[in-house]
C-alpha cells in the first residue's frame, strides 16, 4: 500500500510540473532573470536610442557599436527562449496568449535591430535596449508569478505518510515478525500495539481499544472497537493492543480510495485559465491586426520605408510590458500580505476564484469547533458532592479530575484541564485503573476521607447496575438531546453527579459566520456527527444549512451537490477526509493546524485555527481582483492609445509616435502598474478586526 501511494505521488508530481509553464521551473526563470538583468544594464548604457532621449551620445570606443547586437542576441536566445518555445506551443495549439505575444514582439525587435545594425534597408530601428528590457521584465513577471503560486499537489505523499512503513505479522506459533507494510496480504494477522497505527484495513480478532480515527473521519472523539469490528488503515489504537485480520491492502483500502478522490478532484479543478492570458489573447489579435493594417496603409501610400518602420514600432509597442507584470505583481504582493496575515495562498487561481464564492462550507470539528472534548456542564446530586450549587459542581469536577489525573485519554485531559482552569483543589489519587470502553477508577482521598471514585459512561453504569438518579435525569436528558457525551461520577458505588463534554464551539466562529453572511455569502456546515449534535452547533452559530452524519467518501459529493445548485463553493476543513472535498471545491481552504493531506489539497491555508481568516481571504480576493482589473485596464488601454499613434493615424496632423518615445511610454506604463499594485500593502488582514 505504501509503495502504491508513493507511486501515486509520482503522478501528482507529473501534474505539478505540467503546470509550470510547460516544464519551466521557478529556479529557471530566476536564474535567467538575473543574468539577463546584468546584460540589459550594459545594453541600455551603450544604446544610442536611449541616450538620444537625453540629447546625448553614449560612450564610444572601437567596437562599442557591437555591444548591443552581441549582448542583445544573447539576451534574445537565452532569456527569450522560454517565451519563444511557449509562443510556438500556443501557435501550434491555435490558442494565442501571453507567450505568443511576447515571442512576436521580441522576434520583431530582434530582426529589426539586426537589420539596423547591419545597415540593411536603411532603417533606423535600433531596438536592442528595448528588447533587453522587454525580456528582463517578462522574466521578472513570470518568476514572481511562479514563486507566488506555490501550487503544490503533495497530498498523495501526505496520504502515504499516514501508514507505517512496517507491520508486526503474527505467525502460526503466536510469535511475530516485522515485515514491510507493503508485503501484507489479505488473511494476514497483524499485531497493532498501543499507540500504533493500523497498516491495513481489516477486522479485529482479539482485543478492545479506543481508536483515534480522526485522520479518516475528521472527528476528535475516539471510538471503542472490539472483536468483530472493522478498522481502517491509518487509524491509531490509543490505549491497548489489538490483533487485526487483514482484509484489504493496496488499491482496495479506504485510504487508497481517498487518494484516488483527491487525484480526481485536483485534476478536475485545474482547467481554469489565468486572467492575463485572456487579455494577452485579445492583445495578440489587436497587435497583429494593427500591424497588418499599418503596413498595408503606408504601402498603399507608396511609403514603404515608413510602412516597415511604423509596423515594427506597432508590434514592439504592443508587447505587454505592463500586462506581463499586471497579474504577477498583484499575486506576489497579495500572497505576501496574506502570509503576514496568517494566510498562505498556494494556488495562483484561488484568489481570483475566492471573490466569486457564494457559499462557504465549513467542516465542523477542528474548524468551527475546538476539535477536542471540553467540559461544558456539570451537575451534582444534591448533598452528594458538596451541595446543590456551583460549589457542589466544583467539588464534583475536582473528584473526577483526581480519578482521571493519571490517564492520557483526551476525555481525561479535558476533565483535568477544566479543573485546572477553574483553579480547583484536586485531591490526591492512587491505584489508577482504566477499563477500555467503560471508564477509569482510582482511590481518592479528600475532605470526606478515602473513597473509590469511578468515572465512565453508560457501560460503567450497566456494569455497576446503577441508574441515573432523578436529581440528574433532567440535566442528562438535555445534554443527550444536544449530542453531548455524558460521564457519571460514582463514589463508593453511588452516583454523585455527571459531566457533559462536547467539542466546544470556537468563539471566533460566531464572528466569522456573521461576517460572511453580511457579505452575502451563504454558510453551511458538514460533519460526521449525529444530526442533533450538528443542529445544536448550527443553531448556536446561526448557520444556514447543515449536512450531518456524512461519511468521509460523501463529503466530496456534498460539495458537488452545492455546486450543482449554481453555488460557487469554498470548503474549509482540516482532516484527511476533507481532502477530496477541498480539492473539488472552487476554493479549498485548510486550517493550518490540520493534517498535512488537507493542507496539501487546499489552494489556501490558514496558518492558525481562526475561522475569521476566511473573511480576510474573501476581502483579499476582492481587493486583488480590483487591482488586477485596474492594471489590465491601464495596460490594455495604453496599447489602445499608443498603437494607433505608432501606426500614424495622426500623421496628417504632424503627430507621429517615434520608437524612442514609445519605449519611454512603455516604461512609464510599467511603473504605473507597479505602483498601483503596491497599494495592496495597505489592506489590513488581521482576523481580529472582523466583527
């Protein structure tokens, strides 16, 4: 199984590299940018066209006139190669975009500049410095873009990490041998020790244990499993050892099924196109059309040299300097601001899509709630643990904490923590014993003397032949109706009170739900818990829609169901079972304290556990999209104005845009785009300000 999961990771890697500009890496763009930048500084310094803007001449010495052509050729071949290859690919697929537009511009500038340097045709089209800056700026834009993406598809590797590398197989003699988990076969008997993780799906043959199934179910409460019960690979036996008969390995396991769902969902959500590519496609047709019309118009007028000069100027000016940085700069600054606000943007399209979200689907456990049991109420039998008052409840909680003090069970830790938070005086205890599925007991010495104190659920009462006294029945029934876990405290064979434990709602969740609804976004919750538990949490938070008792494999379907209603869904979760749903959603948001699989499957990761950060992501998305459009409008608007001028539409009035002036305007356009993107740094993403 482990080996197969690692093989699946190879597939994920293939998908990942496919998206990196046809196999190009972040390091490749970075290295080409720095080398090209250094060469470009030299080319610009020795460019006559650049110095002509200031009414001066560049430094001259024998051979200096060849600095631009030689270094410019290196820049064109080395720095421009990713764009030339990308442009060729777009041309072959008949899907023009940014790469083809850049490739066209740098090729025209390269050929025109060589014609000028070799004095062919009598043209004055020295675009070497413009070519150098163009390639450098485009490399910078793509480097920033790819570095900002951080799109990772390591979910399959994280799934593999849930499984142990080795297993203890039980031999016919009763002895055990350690074997690779991948060598297990159906029918094998394996020993899973306390604290160990199950290596395969199977059925318990002997032993009873509390299993932590949170990695699969996402629910914090441990589940008692005994002989005959089915168990799933990746879950943990928390307290005692088990012998499990293997029933499924490899592709047949539940974990492998989740793996396939993650891969399918990631594949289905990766088809969107970047906003800049759509604008680049428009500009390509605009530039090509403008170039053809320019050449035709001047040629018909008998001005062939002017036709060539104007056409080359049009094609070079039309290249998207500003457009090439419009989106990458916004993404880079947005992700930087997000990171400072505790939000990691991993998918370059996640920010763009988040602004369109009309429904946020929260996983309950660990997202809207604490993800761990918490004592929410206590009730003492009148006169049994002090008095029928808060003091009696305090004495009851202290008694239970004493009995649980030596246990590492999550419920025990919750009880001890509650007593500590209330600064109760917890008495001494000795002789601690734990009975799986029933509870704990210890001899406790307090003001009333030494007593045998037992804490447990219904199974303990059945074993002792006890029933809840009338004084507690009302409280216990109300707790049970809410779906709370109820533990009774027994002192020397007599029930003295009861405790209610729930997965407590985060205080921040109320503000998050209210803020999202205030922004016109529907809020839904999904959980594997019972309906009454889910309804209680939903009522407390004012959630619009609840999906309860949802099996792990069905969470993905619930996302699809919401999408089928026409909703754009953001899924927020933290468990392995959330991974397919996170990948299927229009935007997957993982709680940073959650599992590695959930984090790797999401497009956005919240570093903390504060659900109010989801509101920050919405605001960041909307602000980023506004900046993207502002930059795109400027970048394309600049072309719509300067290209006709370069073509000579106002030549009759004596207004002609020279190549040098066009180059300056392009640089100014890039500066405007960069400054506008910097305004995003003013956005406050602190989730604490969400009301």
